C-alpha cells in the first residue's frame, strides 16, 4: 500500500482476480495499514451530492488511498415486490417503472413481457415496433441522465445542462405519446395502452436528425479532454472474468471486453429485425464505460430511425392484442355485445387471470440485464414478482473496482457503474 | 420411444428436469446444491448467476383458482377444464423454493433455472464461492424471506434496518401501512 | 370572497379557495388566523424579499422526483431565475429542503438529521405523492408522509410532479414567505 498516486496512463487490465476475500463486496483494510493508526473511517452518507441517490459508503482512508470500502444500501427500500402481490396484474404495472426511475419503460416492459410470456399471448407488430422505439428512446434518456450527472460530479458542470437539453426533447416525445413525461404507464399486457397519436412520427424524426449532432457536441467536450482523461483513464479496472463472476452486465461488461448484449444474443421485440452494432471496448476502466455509453447513444438513434420507418407504414393497425380474456374490448363494442360488457366488467373488477407457472424474462436495460421473475398461481394477482436489478449487482463490483484507488476516484468509479438506487433497494 | 439421454443426467442431486415456456428448470436436492452449482459452472459453462429468488408458497392452493378461463380463441367445448371449472394448483413439496437463474456467457448462450426446496428453519448452503455475485443476492433473500444461507461470509440484513423484526416478503407478514384517512373525517 | 380578497391582499395571489361555497378549509383557517399576526414592517419585508430571492435548496433527491427536481435546474425550467440554482451539498448552507421521493423507515433518521442540521429560517417542500402522503406505497417500508418527521410548508402533488408543478410550489412558498407566513416549524409540529 503506497501513499503515492498509482500511474494513470493506460494500465493494462490485471492478471488474476481482484475480487476481495472473504467477502466479495467489501474491501478490507490490511492489518499492516490498520496498525499505523492513521486510518480514518469516513461515512459518505445517504445524503450526498455525488452518490446517485441514497447510497451510503463507509470508507477507510489512509491519507487519500481508499483501503477499505463497504456499501450500505436499503435507504430507499420500498417493498415493491410485496405491494405488487397485493394488486391485480394490471394494477401492478405502475409499480414497475418506479424502481429504475431513469429507464422506466424498460422496467415496465420487463414486467409486462414476463406476464405475456406466461400468458403466451401474441402482441401485434405495431405494438412490438413502438415498444422497441420507446425502449431505445428510454435508453438515450437514461444515458443522457447518466452523462449529465456523472460529468457534473467530476467537475464538468456544463455537461449537465447540455445533456438535459436533449433529455427535455425526449421527454416531450414521451409526453406526446403517453401523456406524461416520466413513468408513462404506456405498456399494457398485450400491447400498448392506446394508439400512437398523430404528429409523433415527424417529431421523432426531427429528434433523430438533431441527436447525432448533440452527441458530437458532448464528445467534443469530453472525449479528448485532458482533464476528463486524467480523471477517468486507467481507473476502476475490472477484468472480463471478474466482471462475469460479479454478475456485471450492460455497459460495464462491454467496457471490460465481453461482447454480450441481450438484444443480440436473445432478441426480444423487434431487435432481430433492426441493424445496430454493439460497442465493446477492452480497457475495462471508467473511460471505456464512458465510450460505451456514448457509442450506445448513437446506435440507439439508428434503431429509432429504423423503427420509425416501419411504424410510418403501419397507420391504422391494431396496437393491442385481440384476446378479450386479457385485453379490454374496444369501447364501442360495449354498447352492442353482452359478452364484451361482461368481459370488460370481469377484467376491470377482478382482473384477468394468468395461468399457473413461473417465468424469468430478461431484457437489456440501459444498465445491464434487467430480469423479471414472475410466479403465478393462476389467479388475478401475482404470487411472487422479483426484479433482477442490474444496479444492485453493479454496486457489488465497487469493492473490486476500487482496489488501489484514491478517494477522488471513488466518485468516478461509482458514477461509471451507473447505479440507480431505486432499483437497488426496490 | 427410447428415453433420450438428457444433458442434465450427470448433474449431482438432480430430482427433476422440466421445461415450460421455453425455460428449463432443474430441481436438485439441498445437500448437493453446491456440487450441482459447481458442475453447472464448470462443465456446462453457466458462468453467470443472473438472479437468486426465493418464493414463499405458504397458502398455495388454498384459493381454488384455475388458469386462464377459456382459451385464447374462446371456449373450447372439447376441453372441459377451459370452461372455467375451478381447479386447485398442485401442492408444492416444501414451503420455500430457492431459484437460481443461470446464464451461460459463452459461444453457446442459454439459460437454466436451478431450483431447490427448503422448509422453514432449514439452511441453504451458500454459492458465494461458486459465483461471487451471490453475496448480496443471498443477503437480500435472507433479509426479506428469512432463509439462512450456510457459510455466507456476511449474512446481515441489507435492505432493511439492522434491528428490523421479521421477514416482510413472507406470506404471513402483513403488508403494513396505514388506513387512509380522508379529509373531513376525524 | 372576503377570504380570497384577503389572501390576495397579503400577497398570496396563487392561493385560491377551491370550493367557495363550502367554507374555509383548515389551511384557509390557518392563513386567516395568521393574518391577524402578520403585518410586515418594511424591514421585515426587505428580509423576506432577500430570503425568497436566494433560497438555496439542499440536495435531497431520493427517488423519481429527484429526476424531475434535476429538470428544474436544467435550462428549460430554469430556477436560476429565482436565485435557486446552487443546490448546496451541506445542509448547513441550505435554506430549503425539497424532500423529493419516498422516505423509507431506514432513511427517516438521516432525513431528520439533515433537517436538524439546517439553520433557521428553513422551509420544507414535500415533493411528490410519496413525500406528501406515502403515495402508492401504503406498506411496511415507507413512512406515510414526510410530515411525520419534519414540519412541511408546501406539499406538491404528482407522481412525479411536472417541473412546472414544482416551480408552482416554490412560487407559492415564496409568496407565503413574502406575505409573512412563518416557516412551518413555527406554525405546526410534526403530524402524528
């Protein structure tokens, strides 16, 4: 343990494993350092400007070196899973987006998709393509929030305003489609809650035209910026084996050199019908994660353009499945058909029933693999819902990434893991 | 029809291998859980533990529910159970099921669910030495469901307060909260 | 209505009686009672003007509402025009605590600690449904309204409230301060 700063420039990803022993998620100060009597334990409390929400880090500092680190979570534990067991399948959907509140539609989709998997229901193509489009817009939104806040924490304060300027445009699109900026509740079991409104496609096209230039602006500000490079290159190293052992996924895994994207390997929605690349960088440091995020934003814009091309030809098609046992019948039918009235009544009061079984559905959220395990007893309410939150797992890598690092690096590393405390604590 | 040799035959402690909704579930005995986990990681290349979920089946089957009433295309008169006859789901072997969702990040990507059953009071051997990511997952299931993981290096509550009483996600723990008071009402 | 006119005269332009024929609610009664005591001298008016024009919030973003709170700092819903863009990291330098998000029982103690560390005068805005009443989470984990822990001045409903809604809440708070309404800790204690 030295008291000087470790070398920064292009340190290679390490040999062997750096996962701490015996507890993989806790960095422990070695006894030799403790014996010097100079170790200070500092609490980066739940209320902290730079910890992306209510994360508490208990850090042992020897001068500026971080020798011990333990993360304490749970300050935002909301009991989502227990609440969802009390509500019907339809009413449980609004709980999902409030977990990962930055990429909310990914959460909504993973729950709705898991229920559709159990129901074995077919979703019409328009809904499939629209869902893909919204998930990609949400990916851009999430990366923009990540970029704005992470850069803000490292001192690149003006990035926050630039990133949020584009974010407002995306939220305008969501408002146009779903009626609200965040937590749109637009995904329904079987498709979408309502048709795509007029005027959405031109607005989305103009967004796609303007976004690549905005990403160019962000890259001009940061990518070759000497201060940014000094603060992010060579830190927070995580090798591919360690990343897989620690359950990392998403940008963190791809920045460690592992070419794994659930959208390519196990395509869901329309991802097998769109053309996009998956950025992979081998360095495994904070800078590589930044590069992955920026490249992913560009690829997402391309996906959105391709979805728009398909959707513009689908005017007038159904946006939700036709299965009256699960989906509400169209309102005009209620005046003429007794069965529709009864189905409407049963679905709204008791809720539709999902066959008995258990299913695990995983998608690629902006943070990594977001999974939803749903267990149904055949009734109108879920028996058990569990969300596999990528941020929960990403925080476990903090100890490994913070080996041989300084206190100032901790902010960069925790920021690069892109955690959202809502889904960590659920 | 000759019985096919399944790729899971060599799995230590295998009780049952089933497939539903395009997902394979492998049920193993509690004692051979760590051996099965190590076998899956080393021989079958399941190097990634996606998720660790415990489910509490207390009260399972007490409500007579049937699946989907009717089929996707409407009532099927040739299939009696689809007309809405209530059926009780089959009982489960023990109270808790612990599911390990595994993924193989390799040339041959696939997923599998490893499942084991425990009763109240039984401890599950930890798989932290097999997949280090299980550390917090096991702590979370201990915290919320009360399942003790034998051999875990740091089994303390993670999401709730250290001194919290009870395990909220169990079926016999109430939802909590308060009755909603309306304005004008005292 | 007479009360409506009195509200407007004391500077509370945004407040309206929601149901004029029903009679005043608890809030209007409270404001009416305060009005007798409220009579600002020029010095107090000047102090109130200074307080509202640079009321610095504390970074207390908890959950989804924090993202919308960050939007009001961004360029479209700019709160720098109210003098409020420096979100202080330290509560000792902050005047306003915008509790944005759900407060779990584990977080309740740090919340009260942060509130206590703030120097008076201090104001609290409960942003969002979860901070105002527990929101959609009526369960074991969430404190059903942050006013059980800290006295609240303004409740902003929404899940999450639009940035404009939060700005409206801030403006109403400013108006109340300029009208002479004391901060919540002088008027009410925490709810039971």
